[in-house]
């Protein structure tokens, strides 16, 4: 089965360098253009199922994709939400340095494994990832889908999902990230055949508007 992973399109908070976490931010004007460009790319691709985070920026991205699709409508789930960054949600790097220089220095050294007061923590994030992964494996087992599953989510959740899917060591540095409105494709049978087929592709954002 193929799993098509999409990161939501850009928000003003993205452009300002804010850690959005589980706070609500709408797509920016540019983000709506990005989501529509992605929707045009996916227009003729049928999906067997469509899942999305229930935060506003992912719901808007999913809605625009769905508006050009004849396939299933998105099913929204809190499992697919972004990582909760605790006390630093909504802040820029500059604001974090001003409020807590020691924490800022730790984040600069290791952004992914630093403990943040009030944050979800990697155990919590990967607990959600494992639940969703198990759901997809059962879905594939029961339905044997010939068409891909589409998932619209957030940067850190998608990082964690790819790490889990490909059996990387989460304790090591996370050497990749996802651009807004990007497409990544995983392929596998949830047992022993797993591969990364496409990663962080944004070529659709360069296509001319028709």
C-alpha cells in the first residue's frame, strides 16, 4: 500500500518563524495558493481513504484538495495534530531566547530531544504515531487497497511517522524536514517491505496557474 503524506500549506506564523504546535493558525494568502496548486496536482489521483489533522491549517489544506477530488472526503482526527511545544508554542526563536536563554541554547544544540516544559514529549508523539500506524495496518489488512491513502498533517508529526515507518532510531538526529504543501510517498506492506518512494516534493508549486 502507498501512503501519500502532505504537510499543510504555509501560514503567516510559518513565515514569522513561530512554533505553531497545536495552536490554531489559518493559511495565509500564499498558503491558499499553495494548497490549490497541490490540489491540482492530486486532482486525477484516486485515493481509497483521506485522513487529516483537525487543526485549522490542515483542515483548510484538506478542504481545497477535496474540492477538486471525486474520491473520499477527509476524515479529521486529533491523532494527526502537530506536536505540542508547551511553553514555547506560538513563539519565535528570538522570543524564546529573550524569555529563556538556557532553553534556547538547548534547543539550538538539539531541537528534537530537548525537554520543553509543558510539551507533549517524544513518548507522547510516538504514542500517537503508533496508534495511527496500527490503524493503517489494520485498514490495509482488511481492505487490501489498490489505491493510496492520503494523509494531511504537520511537520513534526510527519517526521515522526516516517521515522517509525522506516524503523529509524528516533534517538539519533532527525536529518530531514517537510516543506509546506509538500508531498511524500511511502510504500510498504507494514511487515518487512517498506521504502521511501518520494520525499518532500514541491514541484507543483512551480507549475503555471491556468
